[in-house]
C-alpha cells in the first residue's frame, strides 16, 4: 500500500515541480516584460487656441488625469464646472525629462472657453486662487504608446492594480469570478457546477468553471484547446501561480493581457488600451456602465464589440450590471438607472493611439539607432505635439470626407491624404498623419509615398535663379520684378520639343516673376528655368539641398515632374522657412534608460546653411503673394489671416493635389490623391488648401501674427509698378514694395498713365 502512495506522491511532486518551473519562468518573463514608453513633448495651451471643453477633456484623458470625485483637487485631477469652464490641477514635471517645467501645481487653473459646440477659442486661463492670467498653460508630456519587441499589430497600455477604478474590479468579479479573492486558484464549486452542466444530454458545448487565475493561465501559459487534460493543467498551474504571486498581481496581469476585440488589423489587448479605443478615456475615468461593458466583452470580444454590435454590447453590459447588483456592488435603484443608459462609443475609426503613423516612424528610427532589439525598457521623448497631432488627424479626416462627398467616385474608392508639420527652428516633427484611417491601411503616405510634387516645386526654380544671380556675374540679374512673357511657347532640349501648357490654358502675357509664381504659370516658370539652365535647378535640389536624387536636368523638372515624398517636401520647405538652413526632420529627441543614462537623438547638431538667407527671403516674400492674391487666396476667405508663405501644387491630369506653406514657426505640407493614381479632378488649391488652412488656423492660434524678418543686409526694398516691375513714380496706381538683392534693383522708372 505504501508503494502506490509513494508513487502517487512522487508523481504529484513531479507535476508540482515541473509546473513551478514553468510558472516561475513565465511569471519572470511577464514581470520583466517592460516595454519602451514613447512620450509627446510637453502639452501646452495658449489663450486663443481653437479648442473646446470636450477637446481639453480628451487631452487630459490622454495625460491620465482623473476626473475629481471630491471637493478638493489633487495634482493630476480636473473637474468640469459647466459647459464652458473647467478647472484642473497640474502635476509637477519629472526633472529627468529636461523639458520646460509644467505650470505650477500649487493651485488649480481655471480654463474658460468661448463655447463647447465647436472648436472655439480658449477665452482665458487663470490661476484659481490668485486670479493671475496665464499666457501659456503647460502640462507634462503624454504617454503616446508602448513599444514591444517583435509586436507590430498589437496595442497595449499597461495599468497598475491601484489605477483600476473600483467599479471595474467589481464588474470583473461579478461576471467572471465572484470568489476570486477566496479560492486557491481554481474554484471547486464552479468546476462541479460546470461538470454537471456538461453531463446533461442537452449540452452541446463544454462549459467551463474557470477562475480569473485559470483564464490568465490559459491565455499566458497554455494553448486555447478546451479538453479535460487542458483543464487539469489549468487547475495545477493556477494553484502554483497563486503560491507565486499575490491576488492583486494576478488581477493586474490578467487586466493587461486579456484580449478585448479587434479594430481594423489591430488586436486590442488589455483594459487600459480598450478604454482608449472604445471610449477615448483613461481607464481611471471609466463610468460604471463603461466598466461593465468591458468586463462583459471578455466572454466573446468580437460579437460584443460596441463599435460593430451596439445592441448585443448593451445586452451583455446589462447582464454584467445585474450581476453587480446581485453581489450588492450597486443598489437596485442605481441598477434601474444604469440599465437605460445608451452605449456610447467615442471613436469608431481610431485604434486608440494618438499618432499611429508617427509611432511607426518612431519604431523605425529607434531600430535604426539601437538595433532590432536594443530599445527595451527605454523612456523616449519624441517631437510630437499632441494638440497639433489631434488637429491634424481631424483636419485630414474631415477634409477627405468632404472631398469624397463632392467627387462621388463610382467604384467607391476613397481619397487618401497625408499631412506633416515641422518645427521650423529644429526640424522636429510636430504632427504626422499618413492616411485617412490607420486601421484600414498602415501605409504611411507622409513618409513612404512617392508622388510628383507638381507646382509645389516652382519656388525652388526661382530660388535657383536668385542663387545663380549671385553665383554667376555673366547672367543678367533675375529678381522678383523681372518680367517674362507668359505666352504659348515651344522649348527645345536635346533636339526635342517640349510644349508646356498653363492650367486651363490661361496665359497672361508679360508678367513679373512674383505674379508668375502667385498664379502658378507654367510657361513663365519654364522661361526662368531656361534662362539659368536646367542643371542648376537639379543641382540645387539634388546636391545643394540634398533633398532627393530623383531629378533630371530636363525642362519638365521645373514643373515638378519627378517623385518625392511629403516628408521630403516638408524638409525642402523648411529650408525656405528657416532662411536657408537644412535640418533633417526627426521624430526622436532623447531616450533614457532605467539607470538614468541619457541619449540625445535629434535636433542638437548645428544645421548647415545650404542656400543664402537673402535668396530664401526673396522666395518667401514671393510666396506670400500666393496666399494674398494668387492660387492660395481662398485661404483668406476661410479665415486664415496671419502672415504666411505657401504654394499650391497640381500635377498632370490632377493626379496629385498639394498645398505647402509655412509661418516663421511651422511648416506644413498636405497631399491629397488616390492610391491607384487616378485623377483627383481638383487642383491643389481646392483639394489640399482647405485641409492646410483648417490645420494651420489652429496650429498658429495664440502665437500672434509674426512676420518674416528680412536679412540684416543684402536685401533692399524699392517701390515698383506692379505691372512693369520698374521703379514706381507718383502717377503709378498699383505700387508694391518689392525686395531685391543689393545691386539688382531696377534703375528705370515705369511709364504710368497720367504722368506729365
């Protein structure tokens, strides 16, 4: 008798030891699975920012601020007082970030809005106690994403047990495992009940009796097979796990691992990410009904997905609410009220991330800097401006939807687009959107798409001409007031004819170069290119500015008949905006390890000058006319009033529509087109400009109207007759203060009607 008992004991001991080794190894892996955290730059708001109260609440949720329950406000909390007012108490900024300190948390900050119906203006921001005005409210950086080694199509957001709202824990216990804090890892009562149900002749499905611990074991340790052997393994491993980890740690691991549906091509793992995806909230701010819905989804995530099946989701949520009432977590009165609440999903397209295309770029850049697996457990401070990123996404999505409604392509194919915005002073990427929906397509058009720039390249033809004027004394001086004949013309190159046409075959005859650029005249631009030589233009783009090498010294280069990405166009326009400096666009500012080692990753090296300040200033002033009286003049009617420079772009057969422009602070590029290269049917000024304007109105709000400062020397201003480009006299009606390189200003006076 003793021998069989000893054998049984030895077998059980072997199972326990083997299970313990498996649990210890996998548990250590889970505990040490620390991802890289990617943060935005500190989030700032200014008076006159175009933002409503709900928009600020959404950003506060992204910063993991909690909506206050009590009367007093602790750091990291906010309270909505009415439809146009919100009070918050900022946190202190971590000293290790090296960023501008956040607004002091010694007292709350009251933010008052123009309205809460649309993106109105922030009317004022004051300190709650002293009443002192704040010109800028700066909060800490936002956690944008976690990056895990090898995971490309999965999104998670880790949360600690103490961050879980009480009603979420109660919802989990009520519907999944009511005796979680009492059982040893498996629940004999539940197992017996499930076995009885399985023995019934009418039972067609195997019923489980799994505890939360067993569910975690099943998902993290075992395969999803439902067999008696697997159930025994579950029970043994669960018993061992409960000896190795506390109940709170097991629940924390469970909450972070559980699968909660799919959005597009993404698996949503963990309740922290699910709260962002389905409700655009930090998990701490979930309501009772939202917590019940997430808990209810565990049983069958995709059938209960509230984005696709709101009725099923509501029915399942109500089942959870009733279970919570049975456990006395909520009263019968509260239950009756909650059962009638609708299921409200805040985002039907977003995968829960604030900048998915940007995060993909960050992952690529981190791999380039640290290798395939060298960026484990880093804190990464990125260049992204969270407020501008959200504006960029909304502007592009709304703009493309409006265009689709107008164009109504018969096969149902939707327009695509890209928007990228850079900090002129550093080259840091402030906002980046690579398409209308990341869940539908992860192809990053802002970075990967190669499209013809069309007329957005024309400013660089004029830049090359002004550079050539200073480099080659043998050339006649070329200035913004130089007049060329914009009439039908045949150009010859290598014994071949090249016959360009203006848009809609409109020709203006003799025009100044300023007017030629403002009206985007093809023939006039090619006349300038012919004057200086096509090789100078290709050299400027390819060798001097080092933008891309896909340019050839042929006549069509002047009209942008080569391929380039929106990111490359942004880098080129940043050269003009910065006064001639070349700064490579970058996504990473710095990274730090757990032991405090800091890596400066971008924006610190001195930028080389690639073109002269004087020539870039002349082009910038010419591009101001695009917005004031040229192809971009509609921007003024759309409410964009600040001083800026820009250029529309439309390629042959309208396959690509662009608008590129900048202020002294921000350069932004918008591209619109079809992935299949079909014609858009609209010029850049009609397809891309409205999106650019909608973004830039918000991007520059609160910054003031700063103009472009001329160089301290090398440029002079002369009043000219706008039509002839010659010096103006008192009889000239249309006079303009034109800028010239010193020594190239016109000497001849204009002959204006009415002069004696």
